[in-house]
């Protein structure tokens, strides 16, 4: 069977990712930049039809934007936040989130003031606007942890739903939520802080994927507390730059893969709030010599493909527009090769009494993985076969091949199975097609789009007529 290598597959936890950096949620930007509002965000993205190549909207913002008052949440009270979520739903985008707490480089205090009013200890720092003084929390403070636990509980109650959310960053500590310069009273507490915050997320988020930023600064703690024990998926930013260290590259290839893919993000080169492209930030790179925006942005995408990325950032409207207009081949390259792209490349069927014997071979054209092994998915996606009625489209005699795990399928390998499907006695085989699909074992419905030219709405893919 010939694969479809061009179509955007609307599958969970893969593909190009549109970014909202929280700017449209912050009063400072709304008051000082005419274009910095949610309506303009969607207008700019729609101008280049960004949602047609994307699968996810990633919202990365400070905690105080999500919970401006204790127990008052943006998804209930902030019309801008609501428009972001509604806009994603309208464009058939899943959501992903990072909530962070430190205020360096920010225009508003990242941790809500009510946390400090309750007694959480802090250190005063200057924010982005220079004259503003913000409070940064000490993470090894029980008041901070208690308040953040209450927030994550409410956050999960709203968004721990795989029908609307693909993944959440299950940490968010330190600068930009990346785990750098985590503020603690006692440096020996860092491991406990990592364990406790990720534990808060894994306690409350039971259904969607949880990820953790891969960093050299906390690997000695994160390896055990986060990756070995909690089995979070690695997320790494700074791809396509000197920031993406050789140690991180080695760990992705040798520690995580082939069990987990990478949640990838390129460097912040074209992340201007003023839509300025004259500040050639990529010239700051200490390892690579880029000569243009196209060089810098597409090199990051190549890095992502080389390190088993499931997702990559189209990012904010300025960068999305640039990539779509100036690097369409790179956009298509990640659609074709990024993430997982599963299909049966050979199927043979024979009949033995009241059984169909299906010899089937499967391949993954993508560099990533269906992250079936994550604890919250718990290998829920399964290879299934069935018989679809030619007149009613009803699928019967569904058979799951328990020897197959689509989460194990890696690029350039063949996965061969012999599946037996019992034929119901009351049917005429000529009235049915043989179909296959990757079903969610919890819902019993096929949810994964396969890389085949046919695109059935029910994700049951026709293999052949049955004429015995």
C-alpha cells in the first residue's frame, strides 16, 4: 500500500505548534501595543492560514495571568483568555500549556500577590520595564507549594481532557519556566522542589501528557525524580542554536528514544513583540554561522528532525508568517517527517473456515513516536481490525492485535503481525470491507489518522473487499 506523505495528520501530540506567549493576556502589552490583543493574534495567524498546517496552540504565560485573584481563574473571568481557547477550538487545534512563576524579563509579577499575602517568602527583583519591582517566590516554601497545588488542581479540573489538551509542562520553575536559576532558600532542596512540583502535576493531571524541560542545570535530580520515576516526556527548547548542548542531544538519542519522542522548540530568534526583523539576534549564536532568518529558523527544524521531535514551533504570528511565506518546503518537510506517520504497507488476507487470517506489515514514516508508553496514556492506543458494512458503514467483529503496540513503531523498521478475525456466522462477507484503525482502548473508537490517501471521518481505513 502506498503512503500519503503530504497531508497534515490531525493526531495527538504531533505537528507544527502555534504559540501564544501570554503577551495578549497582559494589560501592559494591551495598553502599549495596538496589535497586542487576541483578536489581532488570530487575525495575523489566519492571514497566512497557520491553522491549516498546525495541530496545537501552546499557551505559555505567568501564573498571575491564569489566576489573577485567588480562586478566580482566567478561563472563567478573562474574556481574552476565553477568546484564545475558543479560537483554538474553532480552528481544530489542541491546547498545550506552560505556567511559570518567576518574574525576570516579565511586565507583570508572575506569581500572584495573594501567595505572598498568605506568607510565602520572596526575593524582590526588577521586571522587564526596569522601574517595576516584583516578588519572586522561594520554591522551597510550603505556602507557595500549597497555593500552587490548589491552582493546579483547578487547572487540571478544566484542562485534563485529551479531547482538548495535548500536553502540559509539568514544572514551570525558574527563568521562563525552563528550570534555570530556581530560587531556593537552601540549594540542597532543589531535588525536593523538582519532585514536589512535578508530583503536583502528576497527581492532578491523569489523562493528558505531562512533559518536563530537559536541562543540564537539574539533570542530576530530574533523571531520577522526573524521568525514571514519573516517566515524563522530555521537552527541549533552543534547538538550532549553541544552547542545545551535546549532552542533551546524547540523552535524547540514548536515554529517551525509542521509548519517548522529543517535544521540541527552536531558539527564540524571531520572537519580537514589535514585529521587528532588523534585529538579527541569530548573529548571537556562538556555534553556528547563520546568514539569514531562513537559515536560522530552518536549521532548528532540521535539528528537531534529527532528534526524534514530535512537535516543532511555528511560534508567534511574526515567525509563523515568515516560515509559511519564506520557507514552505521546511513547513512541508516537518509535516512529512515530523512526529509519527503510521500506515500498513502490506496486507494479505486469506480465509480459513470461519476466520480471516490477516498478514500485515506496518511502518512509521516519521522520526518521532506515538507516545503510548506515557503513564497517562498507558498504552491505550491499539491496532485493530474489523468488518465495515458497505451500506450502513457500521463496523463489526472488531479484533485487537494484542501483540502490536503502535508506540513501539520507529522510522525505517517493519512491524509484522498475523491477526485472526473471527467471521460472524450471520453475515455475508461480500457485504463488508476489511478495515483497520488505531483505536483508543478506553473509547473503543479509532482516533489516529493513518498515512493513507483515504481519509475516512471515522478513522476506519478500508483495506480491501472480501471475496472468498
